[in-house]
C-alpha cells in the first residue's frame, strides 16, 4: 500500500482545528441560552446559520479548489476561520453571533473541499480508504472533542474556547502558507475519465445514478445527525440537569472511541463490508439508538448510546467520502464541494427543525432523527457499487 505522504498530517491538523471550532458551541449553548434569554428555536437558527453560508459558498468553492489550487483555498479558509471565532468570542449580541457563524460557514466551505481534494491528490486508490478514514477522524475528533475542550475551557470563561480556536486558526494558516506545496495529481487519478462538461453542467451531474443516491444519503443522514447533535446539550440540561463538564465528559469519551475506530479499524471494515455495506449497517444501528436515547435513565446509559451514535457517523462519513473520491476522477474539488453542499443542507434544516421540536417536546427531536435515519437506510438498500469499483 505504501506510506502516506507526511504532509497529510498538516492538512489534517487544519481540518481538526476547524471542526474543534465548530463543536465548541455545543456545551456552551445552555449557558448562552440563559445569559441572553434565548429559546431553543433561536439556538437552532444560530447553529444552522453556519451551514446555511457553507451551503451557499460550497458549490463555488469546490470549483475554485480545482481552478485556483488547494493550498490557496486552505490558507484563506483558515484565516477566515480565525476571524469568525474571534468575532464569536467578542459577540454579546445575537446579531454579532449570527455574523460570526455566517463567516465560519465560509471558512468551512473553503477548507473542507480543498483538504479532501488535497488528500485525494497525494494518495493512490489503494491508500484512499485509509487516508479518507483519517480525514473523517480529523473531522469527527474535532467536532466531538471540540465540545469536550469547550466545556473544560468554559469553566474558566464562557468565551475562552472561541479565543483559543481563533488563535489555532491563525497558526494553522501560517503553517500552511509556509510548509504546504500545491500537490501534483497522482497518475491513478486519471484512470477514470472525468465528465467533460462537469464544470459547465454543474448540478446536472447529480442526475447521474452514480452520484444521486450517495448525495441523497449524505443529505438525509446529515439532516438526522444535525437534529440529534443540536439539542444534545439542551436535552441533557433539561432532562437531567447535566453540567457543562458532564456534557464535555460524555462527548470527549465518545470522541476518543470514534477516533480509535477510524484510525485503526475503518480500513479493515471497508474491506470486509465495502463502503456501501458499512453505511447500511451504521444507519441501522444509529436509528435504533435513537430509541435508547429517549428511554435513557442514567449517565452510563446515555454514555453508551452517545458512543454508539457518534461511532456510527464516524464510520458513515469516511465511507461516503471514500466512495465519492473513487468515482470523482479529476473532479475531486468539484465533487468534494457537492459533498459539502449536501451536508450543509442537512445541517441547516436539522438544527432548525430540532430547535422547534425541542420547544414543543424535548424527546421529539430524537423520534424525528430515528425516522429520518430509517428513510436513509431504505434508500441505501437500493444503492449498488459501480462494476469498475466493485
């Protein structure tokens, strides 16, 4: 298989930092909610603001990654990320918090497809599943450990997590500017002829069966997971009066377990089940776990459910990304941008619906997530691997 290019660790550290920043808001949501006298629906909109901007920018950013280069987009994205976290740290009005989240969405739209394409460029097809497992590990470690880190830092000051993330963002931009080199696409990336009119037809690419089902699953699964994650802290605060530290511990342990699986077991699981088979299995387990979340009565019960739920999505994301990178050919940036776009759509609708459902009845967002994940599983049952990649 060969060793991975060492530069992959620099781009992965940037991705980790970005998702650390994204996840920092989770444990402090109850505190901000009380301090600023906000309701669950407003908090849902605040979470969705990030993904809304990411949705608008991602289709363009994906093309810019292919046109202007991976390095430029990564550096610019990290600078924008630092600015967004700094604004959130200083924001004491709802409007400024929204502005910070909007800018943060731009940073994610720039960095995610750029880093995914960068990793695809510096790996062979045989290395790709392992490398994409690392990409997803960085994303999920950041997103899940971000709340943990945020919870511990918030014990000192509610805004300290965001100042910390801003500093890490600017450092990441500087290191990327100095040490990253624009990658040369490996010859294996050319073994599949790209669609000649991809850049022109844009969204019409989605009509191809090769892309339609995986992107639909990305949309629906992101929708359900975002609903689950958005009210996670609010639900535990409401139902069990868990503290910020309690929530941080739950998410930190879940993040560590998920990272271990991605780093050491994902490659073997994809070889055993295939990307599509692994996704089906994880969707089934995640849907079932929503029932156990509703009926949870103890800290250990909630910890077990949280670990399993996040673990399933820790495996779904790299499996989808690996599949898409295999069929993308020379259009890695464009396809990565679409991946980010559909993830964003789900991440917009999920938090908004979850926030409204939480105000109606605290358990209802988990019933909603279970239904959505089940629908995604049914769709995945009609998904078949293309013969050339079977």
